[in-house]
C-alpha cells in the first residue's frame, strides 16, 4: 500500500482523516470538521499539510478550510458547492482526478445528501472516502437531493470492488444497526449488529467498512430486496430512507 491513513475523532461524532502518499510524503486532509484537532493530529504525526479534499460544503466538513489554509498554506480542492463556505482553489467534478504525490484519486459524483457531494477513490489502494453519502449500515439524509439522485450515487459506490476500504465521516453505526434490525432480519445483519454493539461498548470505532460488507448488510443498498412491493429500486430506497427518518429506536 502506498497510502497511509490516520483516522481520529472530531466534534461529537465526526471522523477526521489525514492521508499521506508514502512515495512523496505529500499529505491531504479529507474534509475539515475541526481545524484544531486536525492541526494536533498533524503535529502528532510529524506531517505538514499540502491539500484539503472536500467531499461537500457542510460546515462539519468544510468549516475548517480557511483556518487550515491560513496555518499551513495548503490548497483547497472540492466541488463548486464548497464556495458556500469559501471558494476552493480548484473546483472538481465527476470524472476528474486529483494527484497526491503518486496517489491518484478519482472523483465520483455522489450527490444526494448535498447536490454536489463527491467521493474520492484511490483505485490502486482500493480506498474510498465517501463523506456523508454512505455510512456503515447507513446513508446520508436527503437534505438537497432526492431519492433518484441518491440511489444512483449509492450504486456508483456499491459498484466499486468489494474489498474497497470505505472511510465514512461519522460514527453513526450503532443507531444505524438498530434501524437496520427493524427492517431486515437476515442472519448476516444480526451477526454484524452484535459485533457493532460490542465494539461500541468498548469505545472502538466501526469505521472503516468495506463495499462487500455494506452490499451484504446495509439496508439502503438492499432496499429493493427489503421492499419487493415497490417495483422501482430508487422508490424502494426512498421508502427505506423515509422509514429511517421517522425511526425513534
């Protein structure tokens, strides 16, 4: 593997990610939930920051951009919607790529949570940073997009190689598991939920996950199987998403 990932908790339930291209020593931060926490992690690692890669514009993902840029002189790369926080130095969209030293990140359109949300995928190392589109056993709320857009985005992620390591941005997995168990009684899900609850009792992270694991157990990716009464897969997904929005467990 040529990419080193450092994951650390930020804010109440975010994860921060620093990634280092080992060949060149270049370092990127995936989103900026907490500038001070990110600076502390950089100091702990002995790394300097070269670039910020934003998945979307929300303040818990781009709110630290200006402070980190001022402190480190890094460049900011992200979708056009990040201008709602502060204009990025480079605007990227689906089909673009970003180089971090010798590591190439493909930019994938994963809009739905926000309209311009993107995912960064390192094909060589099979690592994806999915922001708030996909979570372990969950997916992002449809704050700006609709079910059709989000379903298409989730399929782009689900179609990545099964052993792709997926870094999602929040520790929501225990609550996601409780909802998943309310709509799906499959044995693989029950086993995974037990593991998740035990891990959280030990205060262990449930991120990262993998594409194969999410395809097998995530109710949002399994929506057409869970709602066979709805012919259109995106509509089936929308029904499961609406059920999660109303879930009180």
